[in-house]
């Protein structure tokens, strides 16, 4: 039986905000300053994923710790880099920091991810996912969201409302159980499936957030096409993994040791 830490100990739990960002120089400063106001947060880390603008300098001036990829490696790689840097900064005599991943374009609304933290800090869940209100200017028709929702439900039995939400708070244990992360835009769908199938608890929490949605122009359509491709790649990889595991369990020889005759 796992011992539960006293409430006073959990109350001292620290949280690291990790912000994967690419070419977010216009919004990153406001996002960083807002994130620093979230209770329990003592570290805001920006992973500049190969930006061609001044994202890293603006973020650093706003008070963030910044690490940079020399070229664009994708969101999953940025998340893994961020988590690794936080682990290096965790004190060996203290509990690992809770990880709060947020998008770089939340600007002043970043502080509104605060409701994700208490359920994880208090041990009520392992992963808390933000439920966003309708975003003005969003041009999608829900095709990618619907595909991700149905896949998660089919593979885990749990039906999320917003399966692609990138604002997520989770324990270090849960993050490590979800690695390696699915590539590209499939990272959220893959993480949710992997954690639920491993027995971790997942909840969705309403958060009043505003970010820059993809529109209905060609750029937005290409973005959603890439999203759909990556989500289906993540889902299909997990379907294959489930079938493979089932086959192995079916055909595996008995683990009962052979009897020896003397």
C-alpha cells in the first residue's frame, strides 16, 4: 500500500510550467509573466523549438528560463526537453515538480490554467486537461477532434470532451509513463491513451483560456490536415501495440517451470 503524504507536505509541492514555443515573440512575454502568477509555480521554462524570431530573448527578459533547439524538432521533442531540464533542476531531497504544459500564445490568460494544478497536487488525479471555451475565429469543423475522441474512447473506454487540448498538468511519474511521446500533433492523443491504458487517472477541468486558433484559410486547412495525419499515426501505432500485446499473451508458452525428474 502506498503511503499518502500529509496535506502539509503536498501543500509545499512545487510546479514547473513548460512552454514549448516557436516564433511566439509577440505573445511569449505576456504568457511567461502570467504563468509566473500561478500558485505553486516556482519555475517557468520556455523551450524555443528553432524559432526564427526573438522568442528566446523576449521570454528570458520576461523571467523565464530558456533552452533552445537549434532547429525545429516538434512539440513532443520540446516537451521532452523541457521535462528533462526540470528534472535536472529538481532537488534530490524534495518531491519532483509537477509539470504544467501550456501553449506559448495564451498571453495574459495563461494564469487561468491554475485550476489544473490543485487536483494533481492534492493527489486526486494524475493528469488534468484544460477544457477551453469556444475560441473566436476558429475555423475547424471538428473532424480531427471527433476522430481523436472516438479513438480514445475505443481504446480506453473514456470519452474526452477536448482530446487535443495542450494545456495539461501531470505528475512526473505520469509523464515518464507516457514517454516516448507520440510525434507531432498526435502527442496529446497518444499521451491520453497511454496513461489511461496504464491505469493512470485523467480528468478534464474548465479553464477560461484564449489562444490563437487556426482559421478557415489555406494555412488553417493545412494545419488541420497535419493534425489529422499525426493523430491517426499515434492512434494506429497504439492499435497495433494493443493487438501485438494480445497476440503475445495468447501464444506465450506457459510460465510454469518444467518438472524435473530425478
